[in-house]
C-alpha cells in the first residue's frame, strides 16, 4: 500500500478492475524466492508450536518449579534481544541469504541439544544460544519477502506468511502432543515424563532443519547487489554523489524507528508475560496431558491463521494503524479473562479470541513498518522489531 495515495484516474480504474481472486492467481507467478521463504516459514511454524508445547513441559518433567521455567522461557528472548540488532545490521551490510542459512542450521542444532541436557547451566546456556541464532529468521524473512514482491502483492504475501507460520504451523501442536503420547505408549510410561517430551524437542529441531534445506537455492535480488556495488564504486572514485547515492549513505532514521517500535515494545512486554507460558498455564491449572494440550492449541492456531487471511477486508475499511491499535486494546481484557476463568471451556474461549484477533497485527504491522523505510534499512528495522 503506498504511503501517499495515487488519485490518478488510471490507478483508480486499474484497482477497481482487479478481481477478488487476483492475489490467488498471482501466487502462481511469483519469484522462486517467495516460495522458498514461505516453505521455510511453514517449517518455522512447526518448530515454534512444537517447542512451545513441549519444552516448558519437558523442563517441568525434570522437576523444575514454575519460577525457573519462567526464567528458562525468558532466556531465548534475551538471546534474541542480544543478537537481533547486530544480526539485522549484518544482514543489511552483507547478503541476507547466508544470515538466513545460519539460523536454518544452528537454531535446530541448539534446540536439539536442549532436549539432551538436564542441568540448570546447560539448559539456560543452550536456550540463550538458540534464541540468539533463531533471531536471524525474523530479521531476514520480512525484508526478503518485501524485496521480492510488488506493492500490490505485499500485504497478501505477508498475510500468507503469517497464516503459514501461525495457522499451518500450528499443526505442530498435534505433533507436539502426539509424539510424546506415541513414545509413552511404546515405553509404557506417562506421556508427561522426561523421555517422551524430549522427543518432542527433537521433532521441532528436525522439521526446522529439513524445511531449511531448500534455502540453499535462494537467490537474492540482483538490484541489492547492484546497489552495494554502485555505492562502493562511487566511494572509490570519489564521484560527487547523486541524490540516490545520498540515500544509500544516509544513517538509519532513528526518530522513525522510535515511533514504529516503542508502541510495539509496550504491547509485547505485557503480552509476553502471558503468552510465553500459556501452554504451561493450562497444564498446571487444568492438569492436561500433551495430547489434549496439542489438540486445543492446534485448533487455536489453525482458526487464527485462517482469520489472518481476512486482513484485506479490514485494510479496505480501516487504516493499517487503526487495525493495530484496536487489536492491542482488545487483547488486554481477553488476557484477564484467561487468567480468571473458573473453567477450562471459558479459558479456551478467551485464548481463542485473543489468538484470532492477534493474528491480524503481524501482516498489517509488518507491511506498514517495512514500507516506511528504504530497503537499505529494512533488516535493521526487523532486528529492532524482533528485539521488541
């Protein structure tokens, strides 16, 4: 969506002439990079849902108390906080493909190692490293998708990316619940014991690695290389820079970054206190086993992912900024409902409602923020966004 609307007659006519199914048909005519990135996003969605369902449960099965599990859940975010901005700046300075490949290999490695250890220092250390290297996905995926799509395709592709991450990827909850149950049946032990839950972590790591293999065929857009080469050549020859060169050399727009990131920081600080431990909350409050827990959160993710595909209906009627702020205000009372719910059905209802409306923010805000900055600074902004 353009920042300054074009009111010319030809533009209006072309927009009105577009059929509703134009985005669906355009999916078959996109660059190969888009398909590769969306495929890896699907694997990332499986990883996130399986890990969210099993890792905290695994640490709980080792005998650790909720206070330590809270710290364990926060450590990956600290790792992401530490690495997001430097990784984003690195991706803007060098090519984004090697940075993305790094997370496709190292993130599942450290995730698998978490499932092999039991001591406090190793759990925290490996969890930190897993968060540190997984942040490369968040700082490269959005800029690469924006770079490889047209303005008309962008919100739709980012919404599809969100659907694959949160909707299709949420089927990982079924795997995260079914694998421990399956292993427990073979070993004749409880599905809530250490070994069955450990295999859930292994499954999350394996899927991330497998879905990351096609990224080796990723080809970065040629104009990215031309921009960097042109800038280097002009610096060497000390040619008087044109307006385009000045844009290449300009510093990151700090003021704009602050305006885009501070509201998201405040919102996610509050939400993070709930969401990171939501699965464990259902386990401790309602005594659920992995299978039941997986079914509950699979349905939540799938329906939420489908709901995210309605973002175009909202964008047509409201501005992107209005959608984001409205959803943020509605989320708070739903979190209170989840915490105070006296019964499992009511708690599930609150979680489903929160999950459904929350999925609207990702594609809308991502498109809004990425369009506000030049391609030169998008990975840096994505790094700050991942940090918040």
